[in-house]
């Protein structure tokens, strides 16, 4: 304590020493009763007047590295309330010292330290006390003891505060740690789930039956029935209970709305009682995957599984489409090379690469349909019809026609009917080339198929199938304008008979044709026609009368025979 504080002042009241010690003991208990620093300082300040004729002018506590005055009561002097006192206390540098206050003979700033009382230690605050007279040494000692008790209480309160702050920080850290561990566990669980979805769908696409595999995988992952549809709404796969039978026909309006919703929102959307996601690749809609969820119970995990399934489906379908397009291109290029001519070794290797065996008998087939362009859809329809008949073939498009390289017999009429069903029209024609036993013979068979197709299209019954092997004389007669000459030739030799048959629903031309085919044998011709021998004689007599031909003349017989053959090729006889 500075000696300046110990100068003799006013005499003490009688018995005041014992009373002040008792009060200090009471104050010591009160100060340590769980108060914070501000409460300790305010309590100490209020006890100053109880210990003697003194008053508290101000109290200070450290904050942010500097001393800050604390509100105590409203009885401090105006000088104490000014900033001058703050400067004086701040200039003491942690030591006790006198401070001058107007109107007060004595004023002193007590540094509030802990119980060790070391003057070099950083004080926990300041208490500024003043008196009308200078206190004596005993009074100074009492005030010093009050300052030490207050400093110890402040140190304890600060320690308790730090303990509380540490405990709170530790509790927050534990809570944050628990929350972080919970978040980490949730993230790990989500990652495991997403990995399981990825692995499961990767396995599903590796089975070969992609659509069914994806549907069953999504059903197993989510517990909901899973539905895979193409971009038009046709069912491709269903996994789980509740599949309607028959499956409802696609609703174009529903599909259009679904696509519009998908464009607006990349997440799965509810369409009726189904949560549906769209599988698309490079902006093209390839299909949909849906969960049957009438209760709307699907959550984020189900949405993730659904979205990932669509990604897998889109990639797989795009891959399969790419492979199909590549195979189709290879097939078309192979057919083009085969019909223009290529070496056998290369032809065998390339055909094997696309799954077709060129070894053995092959036939070329040319297909054309009235009013239809030979586009990809047309070629696919022809290929589908051939596959439906069990024909193994290479199919391509060339010169406005579909061209097939068929292994074995092509079944012309059956193929014509099958293509008619696929296209929904019978207004078409098919030409079949003759057999070829090596790739080198394919160009010849192709030209024969074109010849047969052209003959069929120019005949009186232009729709159906015609084989080059059945063309007869047309196999050696050219094409183009020669047809008019040929038809004129038929009219020259058979015109009256054709007109008679048309007018009377007769059968004279057919009778003549069958007579020549039987080699002029009455019995054979009558049997083939299903008539009596006498009836045949009667018809031949009518032929001579109406046509004016002498069947005994060799040249006449030859011309009539040729004319009936051409008539048959032109469709005169079914």
C-alpha cells in the first residue's frame, strides 16, 4: 500500500474496529456466494459506506484489454462521472494510487487483486473510494482488506465464469461432435445406399434383358412395383404385384403432358398414382421408369433409385440403339457390296460378323409397294415380316426398294402376305431371283429379282410375288418398251378369245393353254381342266371358230403356245 494512503485522518468511532471486521467477514461470505464480476463489484462498492465515512466513486473491470467503468449507483460526484477519472485510473498501470477529485480531500484507486496481493500481478479491476478527510492507517488497512477480498472474489468469479464458459463450450463441442458424427453416419449410410443402387443397376444392365432387369432391381430396392414403358407409353417391363391385364393402351395426351412436365422439372413427377422419371439421352426421350405409389409414400431414396434407373436405362438403350444402327449400316453396306460384286472370302467373313451365313443356297428378293417410300420404316417392316416367317436374311434399301439376301427358299407368296399385314396394304409386289450358291452369283440373282419384280408390276395383276424361275420367255426378253410389243403380240394371237371369255365368262384361253401344256394330249388336258374329253373337243372347235386359227399348222401352234405362256406370266391365270 502506498504511504500516501496511510496518512493520519479523522479519528475512528469507538468500537468501530471490531464491528468493521465482522462486517468484512460477512462481506467475504457474500462476495463468494456465486456472483459474477459485476455483482461482486457492485456489492463491494455498496459496503464501502458501511465500513466508514467513505463513499465509492467508481468501479472498473477489464474488458477487451482495457478498463471499463461499471455502473454502480447514482451518487458519484460529477468529477467521478467525467472522463478525467477514467484517464487517471488508466494511468496507474495496475498500481494503487491517488486520484484527484474536486470537492474531496482524499480519493484513492484501489487495485483489486487476488488473495496473494502481489503488486505486480494484473488487477481484476479498480475501486475508487473518496472521503472528506484523510483516513488513518487502520482505515486504510480496512479499505485495503476490502480491496483484497473484492479482488479475490473477482478472481473467483472470473474463474467460475471461465469454467462455465469452458463447460458450455465443451458441451457445445460434444453436441457438435455428436451432431457431426450423426451427419457423418447419415452421409456414410446415404453413400452406401447410393453405391448399392449403382451396383445393383449395373448388374441389372449386364444381364442382357435390360428393361426387365432394371424393373426388378428398382422393385427390390424400393419395395414399390416398378414399370418400364417406351417413349410412347407401351409397357416394356413390370416388376411387382398389380400389373393390369390387359395393359391399358397408351394415352398420347398423357405421354405428351409427362414429357412437358419432365422438361420443366428434372426430378421425378407424379402422374396419377405413379411417380415417374423420364429416361432421356442427349435430349431425346427414350422411355420412362415409374413406381406405383398411390399413397405418395416415396421419399428421396426412392427418387434417387428411380432417377438412377432412368440414367441406366437411357445409357443402355442409347448403347443398344447405337449398336443396332451400326449393325444395320454394316448389313446395308454388305448387301450393297454383294449385289455389285465382291470376293467370296470377304463376303463370308463380313456376313458372319453380322450373323448371317452366306454358305449354301441364297435367293435375292426385291420388294416395292405402291405409294410407300422405301425408308427405314419400310425396310424394318419387310425385315420383320421375313423374320416372322423364320427367314434368315440380310435386308437393305436400294434404288427405292427393299432388298433381301435370303438363306434358302424365300417363300414368295407367304412373304408378300406377311409384308402386306405389316404395312396394312396389299398394293405391293415382290420379285424373287433364282438360286445362287456362292457370293459371286448374287449380282445375277439380284438382276433376276428386279426382272421378276418389273414383270409383276407391269402385269394385269400387279400385286403379289413373282419368281424369276416362273417367267418363262420373259427370262430372255428385254425390259422397257418391249412390253408394249409383247402385249400386242398376245392381243394379235389371243385377242378374239380373250374378248369372248371376258364377254361370256368363258374359259377358252385357259383351255388352250392347258392343251398345249399337255402336249396336245386330250386325256391329259381334260384331266387337268377337270372336264370331260367331249367337252374339251367342243371347246377346241369353238377356239377354231372364234380365233380363226388352224391348230394343225405348226407355226400357228407355236405362236399360240408362246402367247398363252406370256398370258400366264402377265397374270392371265391365277
